[in-house]
C-alpha cells in the first residue's frame, strides 16, 4: 500500500506544487512507484507534468464519482483543471464529502509506493479531502514573518481531521521553503519555527532561487536543471525517508545523491 502524503499550506506560493513535483521526481529515481495527485483548480502540478489541457477524466470526475482514479492517471498524475472549483462546490453538499478522496484512492494505492497530493492554497474542503486521504501531512512555509501563524493554521486543520475523521493521520513535519538565509528575517522565521515545533521542522531548507521559475518554464526538474540546488530536495527526500523508516530506499537515494552532486 502506498504511503500517501498531502502537501498543504494556507498561504499561496509556499512551494507546495514544486515540492510535490520534485519529490515525485526524486522518489521515482530511486525506484519508488510514485503517483502525483493534483487537488488544486489552478492545475499547476498538471502543467508541470505536461498533461494536455483537455485530458479526461480528471480529479474532478473522480471526486464526482464519475470516473475511477485508475482511469484518471495520465503519465504519473491525476490532473486537475479549473473545473475542480465547481466540483468542490458540488462536493460540499454531499454526505461523506470529506472522505471522497480517501475512498477514491483506496484501490489505486495498491499499485504505488507513494502517492503525493498537492493542495490548493486554502484549508477548505479540497485540502481536508487530501489530508483525510493521506497517511501523513507535510506543511510548507515560506521564510517570512508570518510563517509561524500559517503553520499553526495548517496544523489546526490536521488536528481537526485527526480528531473527527482520520485518527491515524500523522503530521510529518514542516519544510521551510523558498528561503533566503542571507536575510535576517528568514533566519528569524526559521528559529521561531524550531522553537515552536522542534524536531518537526525539517533540517533541510529549500533555498530560494530564480532557477526554479526558469526550470518550470523549461519543463525541467530542478534536479536536472541545477543539481546544486536540487541537492536541497535530495536532502529533504533523505530526511523524509528517514522519518518514514525506509532505510533501504534511503541508501539508494544516497547513491543517487553521490551521482548527481559530487562532493
Ligand atoms: N525554492 C524556490 N526559490 C524560488 N522560487 C521558487 C522556489 N520554489 C518554487 N518557486 C517558485 O515560486 C512560485 C510558487 O511556487 P509553487 O507553485 O510551488 O508554490 P505553491 O505553494 O504551490 O503555490 P500555490 O499556493 O499558488 O499553489 C512558482 O513560480 C515557483 O516556480
Ligand atoms: Mg500550487
């Protein structure tokens, strides 16, 4: 059964989509069958995966019960488009609305090692569906003054889901993303997070770089486009596998790291 991780944040632009995209890439490279799921009507993740705009069925059809998840996989991703905004409205009037994604993914999870779900920048019904479908919730945050507040809000949703819908849900941790550690306020944001959440804050920090926008534009993974920066995500993946107790996979990742980023 796949380990399922939902990547969430209340705020926009904290690097959720880039995290899902790059971790999918890294995990696939170490031989782990990885499925990405786009639960954001913006469809950014689907663009990254080069899914044609008219691809069908999409995650909307899956949530509406009109398609099976397995039939909505297009090249490693269950894509989303703007139609998902409407599906969210329809879903909100239904019984068991928070459990829909969980049910839809049950069958498909057998065929993968990992399922990574990208959430929209809000803590509404789609994000709740993602965390309820997941084993773990991973929170991303920018290195800003208000990052602590944003993480607290995401945690509240995780706690509520745990209490009311999915007792086995675990908070995997929080990743400081798009961080410029030369700036005092970024360093302060990180130390505040560490003070408040301790070990839950990943040691790996994803550095800010214009290369991410460039790599997205070129349709390349940062791992290929700028391996030196991609190293941040390799380190994050290593920590993540460590937290999940996947030591053999971690070893394979070690080999990949040595290949991509020679010491
Ligand atoms: N480490 C980074 N450094 C600089 N820019 C980055 C970095 N990671 C991602 N970006 C860029 O920042 C923007 C936001 O990233 P991304 O789309 O991953 O965030 P998001 O949290 O998914 O946003 P949204 O909330 O809108 O879905 C994108 O243009 C992306 O290319
Ligand atoms: Mg996004």
